[in-house]
C-alpha cells in the first residue's frame, strides 16, 4: 500500500487519467473528488463489496440452474 499525505486542494494522480482531489477536511471526515473517464467504475468499498456478493450469488444460482437442466 502506498501512503501519501495531501492537504486541502492538493491531488494525487493515478496513471494518466485519474485524479483524486482533496476537497475538504472537516474533523475526522475527508471529502475527496475523483476525476476519471466514464469508462472507469468508481464505487465506495462497501458498495463494491455488495456488488461482488450479488455477482457471486447470481453466478451460483445460474450454475445450479444449469446443473438442474443437465439432469433432465
């Protein structure tokens, strides 16, 4: 993990096209802005994990369904 320190109005570049900007620091909360191409999906980690769990569940359900069809 790379750890960087930034102040308000400073930013970090990821590659050539993704910029993470520090917009505000309010107590323990930091507001960031992300500038990225529309083709890059950006999610909060808890949303990303929920999407991954739903994808795994859908894949499992599809696999079970295919197994049932093969048995017939």
